[in-house]
């Protein structure tokens, strides 16, 4: 986002905050600056998640900031039109192009119930405006909305009537974006199910009052929506709705469990692959260290040691270099040297879930029938299987830590030791040049 767009959004935030602070009736305890900020944050989140083009984002966030400013005019039923006009006047005063103004205006109008978005930008704003329906904060926000309506209108809404209005509204509402459908919709359905359960518990609410409320029932005045006329059998309808939602919830839970299972399996597979790759890298580094140092040792033994009798002053530097190379080789070998367990286990070990059957070192000395029995016991016990996989990952990590510890020592010895050996050779060489008759 450009610096100019960020500056414009900052000015819009200050302008809208001023409107809600000075011009909006304090009775709007739901449609206030807090709700506006939440819609802006939700819009920003969804835009990022859904990949809204970066050039479209400023128009979306501007529409989110201005979408409820129309409540300042005291006309809840047509607040979208007023919000559109306020946003247009603000943007025109800042010299914003007409195309952007149209995008903002159309997005604000798309939130008018029933919502009618025509593109991704408008869909995001519509879903963000009602994102609380699919969030844990729904009960809190719902209470604020009822409080707001009771403060603004003479017709006070009781809990039962408000519950029924919410049931009908949640049944009618739908999310438009992929984010809304996959993230918010399941939570919204749980809220709907909870409302139906509460309505069902109230006995006569399902028979007497419900039938009255269904006929020509209207949602809160600011939404300006007439619900469909429909007669029903009270509790029978609630039971059917509950059964349907229970099935949907059960399906959702099964799908969620399946996704969780796949995620866990993927996690274990990735972790194992990473550990194996790191182990291969450690072995490769150790092999390099062993190869380089053995070559140096071979050259020194075959070439240099035979000439030390003629150049005795190089004996000490040669010993230093040999010691460095030999020490580096030893620690590199320690890094790659395998540790194998006894390779057996007992029935008691399996019953107490002490042995990890996923590592060959724990079973290679066992008979096939014993290992087959043990594996079936482990596979039949989910906790034992999960514990074994965790132990296997942990064991790989411990082995890796040991390998890299010895490798670090080998590389440090080689690096610092090689520097010391070269310096020793250089000092002896310079000293012998300065004192040619010292020997």
C-alpha cells in the first residue's frame, strides 16, 4: 500500500472517529466506533487471506471505516445511503478519483439488507460487517444490539422475542466469501443451534408465542427486513431444525477430526523427514572432515616426516598439525558412529508402553511373531502409537544433537588448530631464515 493511501486511511480514521464521538447518539451502543474498528480489522484480515489485489485494499478499508457513519443522521433505516454520501463528500474533498469513490460507495450500499455484493471487495465488507455472527463474541454483541434497540424504540424487546428474531435472522443470513463459509459459518451454526435449544426449553414459547412471531415478523428496524410469512407446528419445527443442525454439526466435527488427523500425520511426516535430512547433512559434513584430514595426514606421513631429520626445527609444527588432523578425524568419526541398543523387549515393556517399536534398535533381536504381536498391540492403542511416534521424533532429535555437538568440536579443532599449526610453521620458517646458522 502506498504512503498516500496510508495517509488517506489515517485521515479517514480520524474523521470517522470524530463523527462517532460528536454526532452519533450515545444510545447506539452496538453501532459505534468499536464496531467500526472491528469491521475494519476483519476486512483487512479477510483481504489478506483471500488475496484481494493490493490496489483494491484502500477502497475496502475506506468503505469499512465509513459504512456506519450514516447513524449520525438519526435515520437508521437509510443509514447506508447517508454513509455513502458522507464517504463521497470526504473523498471528493481530498481529490480522490471517481473510480475509487464509486468502489467505496458500492461497497457501502452492498451491506444494506438483504446484502447484495457483486464482487470480492463488496463480499469481504458484507462478511466483515456481520463477522461477529461467526465468532465467540456473538452473545456479547447480541446483547448490545438488543440494548441499543430498546434504548432507541418504544417497543421493548423481551428475551424470548429477541431470541426468535435472532433464530430467523441467522437462518436467513449467509456468508459470501470462502473465509466466511469455512471459518465463520461453522461457528454461526453453533450459535444458531444454541438459540434453538434455549427456545425449545421454554415450552410454550415453541407453541404459543412462536406462531405469533412468525407471522409478519420483522427484524430490528435498522435492518428494514420483512421475514417470510410462515405457519408452523411450534416445537416440531424446532425439533426438525435442531436435528438438522445436530447432523450438520456432527458432520462438521467429523470433518474437523479428519482434518486434524491429517494435520497430525503430516506434522509427524515432515518432522521425521527434517530430522532424517539433518542427519544426512551431519553425516555428509563428517565425511568431508574425515576425508580432508586423512588426506592431510597421508601427505604429511609420506612426504614431511621423512624430511624432519634434515629440518628438525619443523618437528613441533608438524606434531601440532598431526594432532589437529587426528583430533578432528576422531570427533568426526564419533559424530557418525552408530549406537545400537540390545534389540530386545519384554511383554511387560509393551504392557507398560515403555519401548518404542518404531526404532529398529529396540527389536532387531526379537522373533518375528513377538514383534508382530507387539506392533498389533501398539496399533490398537492410539495413545501408545502417538507416544511411540513422539518418542521416535525425540530420539532422532537426541541423536542429531549428539552428532552436531561432535561435529562442532571437530570443525572448531580443525579451524583453530589449522591456524595455530600454520602460524607455528611460519614462525619457525621466519626464525630459520633470520638465523641460518642456528642449527
